C-alpha cells in the first residue's frame, strides 16, 4: 500500500487570541457542513494557530480564506492507538529510534479507537517506520495532497 | 521641464537679493498685524533693522500656539473683505487655526503647485485624480487650482468610495493621482481585491504625512507608478511648499517664496547645512497672512549637494513632525521609522498601529502589524520566528525594545486622509 494514502492534510489557521475567533471558524464550518474530526489550539501569547482535521479540507480552506482567515495546509499523520498501557511508548520509541522528531501531537477519539495525530519532521519516513514495526496508520480521507512533501 | 524656469533656478546673489527685497516687503505686511507689532516691540527690533538675510535670526519666532490664540482672524494683514478664501488646519491638537488667502495669494499658490506638477513630468492634457478631502483641508482645492492652471484634466474625486475611485482611474485614463500615502496603499489593496490593475497610472503625488523609502518602494511596486513626496503646510498656503524632482533625493523648496532656516528645537539656535533640526519658514510672498519665522515642527535639514535638475537647494525628506515624535523611555521615536522597518520586512503586511502605554512607570511601545497570507506556513514556531525578527529589526533602528503583536490581515484600520497610527494611552499621569 502507498505511503501517500496515510498523509493527512491538517488545516492550520492563524488566529489572534481574542474572544469569538474560534466560534467564528466553527460556525463557518458548520454552515458548510464540514465535520471537524479533531482539533487543537497552540498559542504564543497574543496569537496562535488553530489546527483541525476535517472531512472536507478543500471546502474548509475555501470558506475560511474567503472570510479573511489566514489558512494553510500542513501534513500530519494519524496512528491508531491500542487502549492499553504502553501504547504511546510504542509509537514514540519507533520514531525515536528512526531519528524522527515529533514537533507536536494531539489526539482524537474515533468511532473505533483513539488516534494520535503527529506532526513530524519527516512525514513519509515516519509512516514507513511505523508500518514496518507493526503499527497501524489511520486513514482520513482528505484528498490529494497539494503541499510539498517532507 | 520648468513651469517658471527663472524663479525655479534662481540661485546665489540673484536669489539672495530677491529674498531680501521680498523679506522686507513681508515684514512690512506683518507690521499690519497687531500681534507682530507688539511682538517686535517686545523684542526691541524694527523691520528696518533687517539689512541682510542673516538678520532674520534676530527676529522673534511665531509658534502654532500663537496662531491658535489669534483665532479666527488675528493674523490677517489685510481687511477681512480682501480675503477670498479661508482654510483651516487639521486641528488634530486643540483649536484649529485659520488661514486666509487674497486673490494674489491663491494665484501664487496655484503657481507653486504647477511648478511641482511640471517638475514631476505632468503636462497639459494629462488626467489627474485628486483623491484628498476637498473641504477646509488645503490639499483638495490647492492641488485642484494648480492642476487647472496647468491645463490638466482634473478629476476632483475627494476621498472615500475606493472602488469607484479605481473605476474612475481606469474609465478616465487617469495618469496621476494625489492622495496620502496611506490612502494610496488602501487603493492598491482594494484594486487587488477587485482583481484589477490601473495601467494608465504613471505618477503618484503623496503627501500630508511623513512616509518612508520602504513605503515608496511598496507603493511603486503595488501601483506600478513613480511616487513623489509632496510637502506643505496650511500656514504656508498648503501643499506645494517643497516637492521632489525626478532625482527623488530630497525636496526642492521654493526659495523665492519661502525663507528657510533650520534650528535646534530646544535652544532655537540656527543650524548649518546637513544638520538635522526643526524647519523654520518665513514666507516671502504671502499677502493675507504674512508670518515671521514660523516654527513648522517638521524635522529636516538643508542639503549641501546640488541637483542635476538645476533647481535650488533641497531639504531632506521630513522624518516627522516634532509633534509626532514619541519619547519612549527617553528615546526619540518617529512613527515613520517604524513604518520604514515594517515595510522593509517581507514577512509582514503594510498596515500597523502603534500603542504607547505606561506600565509601572515605564513607557511601553506595542506595535500591531498584520500577518501576510503568503508567509503563513501553518506553524506556530514560524510565527514566533517572524515576531522575533520584527522585534529585532525594530530594536536595531529605534534602539528600544517593543512588544510586537501579529494580527490578522485586514483587521487594522485603513485611512483615507491623514493616517492616525499612533495611540498614546499614557494620558497625563506623571
């Protein structure tokens, strides 16, 4: 199976740290019938980045950009997690041994199992390594990736 | 090309002789104003004591405050009935001041504008859009009259309705526009939103507020025109006092009409060429409102180098008004310096705001600058890097630490007239 299938396009939105910005984004996505699968907020004082996995990234990108938001796509991967002690260690160990750095991560609880979302410094190598070591990648339909691979 | 070659190129002894003759006439006009009669008496000097141009240094200054106290007609040297037009200054601080013009004043002023517009390459028949306020602000009617005198096709667009402004530029084949640099930036932005360009536009005359070289580069790139700096002040008729020639290396000030001195704003001492200080102007031909050694508050210097265009001595571009200068923890900061830094950084947008606060008895400068869509990678670490870069670049130029906030594109105010980018929230708490 092709590595590319496991590359997920995350929507990253620049946001000032002020009331109502997240509500405005969430509402816009609701209007477009875009489902948010997972999201996290990273902030540095006065501003931050809202990261989201959605079921229709292109639609979300178009809508949010049209509203004036600054949006870009970022490549991430999703790893299915076993709900038992040692699940996270397993993933972290594989990447660590392959010298792949984790820049950030967050998780979402899917219908079947929990998924760990990872932003790494070498997306394709991470997918290969995790699969080679018996890990299971989550597949989130997000269309062909227009972002440059890394 | 010259509008009035003889006057524009007059230099040396001939110029000095004319200036002295006109200075004497102007002082005679000033003596018709009670304010000057008593001011000269207090200083123990008479106009007859002025025998050479150097003697002007012995005369008393006139300040903005003096003009305000003369509101409304205290500085008129002619009967009110001889005043055929009134303008007022923008009055950003306190009461406005009134400027009156006789018929002859308006003709003189129009001529100066015509000199400037000819100098930058405009000719009879060119279509000129005047996108500044047409009311009491001198920029509207001032440029309008000068452009008509030259035989330009004038579009008195005023400010506002930016989309319509852009349509007019294209529909009428406008080749030159006059507006504030901030409004020009806004026009560029709206044109981009509309997905249109303005191919007929060749020349931009930008003034009424200090603007930087990076702003020039940005405006020239975005609007695909040649941008010229226009300088003036209502007290000296309005715009048209000094202007850039195609060399764009300093502004030619019209020495036949204005006697220029540069002084140390603190001591009042006269400074030499190439020394930066406050510009003091004594108008030489103003009839309704002659002024003596008017303190403009504008910081500049007289240049020593000549100019290939053949016109007289230049002044350097205005760094800012002494009024606009911020003193932050004892360091002088001009908003134009901040603009220069921000526009020189491709990572951030062109719009910014400056806030001054006092926290724990310390002045804090906060600068909000818009993010640029193209430079957003999606990574927080890259944003932090941009923020650091902006902070470092500002520290290099201003010599102080600032707090830089990245904000969303389009979220900061746009200005149609003079930009008000500085909000001083220190109040009077000392």
